[in-house]
C-alpha cells in the first residue's frame, strides 16, 4: 500500500490504491501529530482518530502526512546566472510508516445448535467363550489345631470348575490375643431389688415338765419353754409367718397305758394366744422300757405392726394320770423351736 505525501492544508484528500480496492477519495482534517489512521474492510476505508478501535472485520492502517526530509545534495559549480528554472520535480516518497497495533480480539460467537443423534450402530459379533477360571475354597481353622500354630484362622485352597485342588493350600492365621485392657469404671448402681423373705429360728435350751404355772413369763413360776421369750424386729410392710415345733414325753414313772395331755400355746407380747396345737399323748411302758414321744407342729401367718415384739412357747397340762416333759436342750428329741419368716406384702 503506497500513499502520496501532500503539503499541509486545512484539509487534505487522499486516494487509496491497492490491488484489491478501487480508488477511494478520503477527506479528513490533518491531525496534530501528522499521522492519519483508517480502518479498511472489503471496498471501504473509514478514517478514525488515534484512540478509536477498528471493528472486528476491519484492518487498521496509518500513514504520515509529511515524509522525511531528503539528504542535502552536493554543492554545484557556480554557473552563470541563468533564467529562472522550471519547477523542480517532486521529491522522493518518504519511508513506509510503522505497522499499526493489532486490533482487539472479537467477542466469542454463540454456541451452535446440537447436531442430531446419529443412528445406532449394529451389534458386534459375539466373542469366543473364555477359558474356565479357578475359584478359592475357604475353610475355617479352629484354634488349638496344628495349622496356624494353634491360633486359628482360615485355610484357602485354589480349585478348578470340578472342585479339584490345583495348588497347595494357604493359611491366613489370626493374630495373637491383645493385652488385657484396663478395667472400666464402675457402672451406676442398679435399681433396688424386690424385698424378699428372711427367716430366723429360735430354740429351747433345757428340759421342763408339767407344773401348776401359767403362760406369763413375768411370773416366777410359769410353763414357758426355757430359752423363750425372744425379741423380734418386724419391718414395715411385711406379714410374719411363725412355725412352731415341739414334743411331749410322758414321765417314766407312768404305768403302761397311762395318758398325759397338754395344750401348747404361742405367746405374743406376753398375752396367751389361740392354742396352736393340743395333743393327748399316750405313753406305754413296755417290757423294753421304751417311752413314746409325740411331736407336734403348726404354722400361722400374722399381720403385726412394725417394730419389736416378744414371742415364746408355753405348754399347760390338760389332763391324764401323769405329767410329761414338753421342752428339751439341743440334740434332744424334746427340743422345741420357733421359726419366724418375714414376707413382703
């Protein structure tokens, strides 16, 4: 692209000639820096200022209005004063100006529409059947056996499709037991359990026989079994089950066929209660000298107030020709007893 330099004026005209553009005459004010800028596209040229960008489809060009000054020619010989010469030829064209800056990148265009889905391809041919693989048989190894040094584990065996072993077995053994961990903190106390039963047994400790006493243990003469009364402490919300056991034996001085009867009483808090048991005992003195021992036993359930109470056994003569023994010490068949059991309501 070539441009002809022209003398500065208020406005200039420029003819742009290229191999692909037709001549276009442009008219513009000469800028202060003597450089003209234009945007070129197809068959059009558009003059712009230095700061104005070209459009994406345009190319930016620039040129100087005034070319550079040529070199000073040699001094000619002094000639005769000639007639005024003709106007000299136009000086050579100045050098081409610098290439303009690259224009800004244009904006990205919109994404095109998605193309239609292609037709499904035909199914490929079926491949050949692969070779039969192997499988692993797993069997547990119990602790204490020779395998795994007694620690136990798993026995792994490689087998084919027919179950035949194809390799030596491998063992995956358990590790040794870890160290005993520390004792954990004590848990919170559990809820209180249901109150159960408790019992206590009391025994007579000496022989005693029929006399004219009463069942009042505060009297000097009484028929209370030795070792009684005893004191019991009754809890709240319980019933008291009392089981009494005893025996009587007629005197050895009795005649064969003689009878001795006694009424036996449970005494609570020194007040004679309902007879527990009344037995008419018959004792015969045979030629072997054996005396009959008659045992008695009875149980009753009482509702008693909470707190301390005194209980005892008493036996009173009820009739017959001879008296009897009705109490005895330990290891005697005549030893009497009271068993007290507290039962929660």
